[in-house]
């Protein structure tokens, strides 16, 4: 019989992995789920895939789209937005959560070695910054190996999908708008340089849970951070508009944004006029 602590750790890993796979992977519905639960799971997967995939968006949809660009310059030995620490006290990066891509979908594993290493380096620098700025209700934040934009927060068996996106648009289109329709609640704030930030809380699924998001524009990139609810337990994203507006102004978060805007790893987002 193994060490009880090792067994508890293994059981915890299996629980987290199962929760993450059920949240983001396109797997068949569990046999004991009811019809409405299956539909809710499908909507959940569609929402996450929409947040982390796709490069062609209409102007009308750009305000609620997520995507990312990543830095190369400015990656010194101390990282991005993370204070320098003595090498002996710096914790090694945690391995990513493994998420299988859907059929026809690519993952970070498909990238050239240098590009993949660059994205992983950015994720490893983003995790401690986001972990320190997001509310405790998000739980332990981990990067994933599916997309550089996709992270997972886990607490008490609940998994929250976090999408951090800084993506160049190749356009001067300003996405800072928010229509308060279908229960969405918006609140405006400002960065230290005066840039307007919009935070929103929107009902999803059957309207019994909400997801939270901030978005703003930096240089020629659209910036978005979204937190999805945990559908299985009907738990809304544990973050408020005010908390997200405070996060957006933090120097460490803005350092990540600036570095990602300066040296993106994704292609510029292609924008088509609405209706095309």
C-alpha cells in the first residue's frame, strides 16, 4: 500500500483532470446526465472553443471575442511582470493541464519547437501574475497545453476556465463597447494612461450562472480576460466587475499586455465588416 499522502495527491490530480476534460474537451456526454445537462455541456464547450479559437470575427462581435499575442522582447531572466527572485527560492513551473484537441483542432504540441517554447515561457510568467491578482475563489491557476490563451482555476472540485487574450487586430477598430442586453451588466473603468476598460458580467447557459470579462484596447491589440462559470455545480464565475477593473490597472498585468502586444506569437486577427 502506498503512502497515504501520495494516494491523496493522485486522487486529487485525477479529479482535477476529469473536471477539466469535462469542461473543455469535446467528449461524449456522461451516460447518467439528463438531456438538459447534455445541452448545457455542449453550450459550455462551444463557449470555451469560441473564446480560444477562430481568427475571423465581425466588427460587431469583436467586443466580446477573446484571443492572444505573446512577447519575445522584454523576456529577461526575471520574466514578465514577476519580481526577480533568488534562483534557489524560485519554484519551478508546474506542468500544464493536458487537454486533447477536438477533431481538426490544433494544439500547442503541433507548433514548431521554438514557438512552443516561447508560448510556454509566456504562460509560465502569466500564471503567477494572474494567480496573485484574481480572487481566491478562482483557486489554483494552471496553464494548459491546448492553447496559449487557456488557463484553468480549480478549487474545491470546481474548475473555472480562464482565457487571457492579447491579440493584434491589424485594424484601428475600437472594441470598447458593451450592450447591456439579455441580462449583461457592464461597468467602465480606466487604466493609468486613461484607456477605457469595460468589465461585464453576463448570464450564460439557462441564465442561472454568469461569466465575467474585461476588455480594452492596447496599441493595436484587443485585450480580453474572461472567467467562465462551473456548469456542473451551477457556480458563477467568482469575480466581480470591480475586481476585474482593479486587476486591469495592476502594473504586473499591464506588463504582460505590453509585452504580448510588442511581440505577438499569433497572426493578426482578421476583421470583416458585419454581414460578410
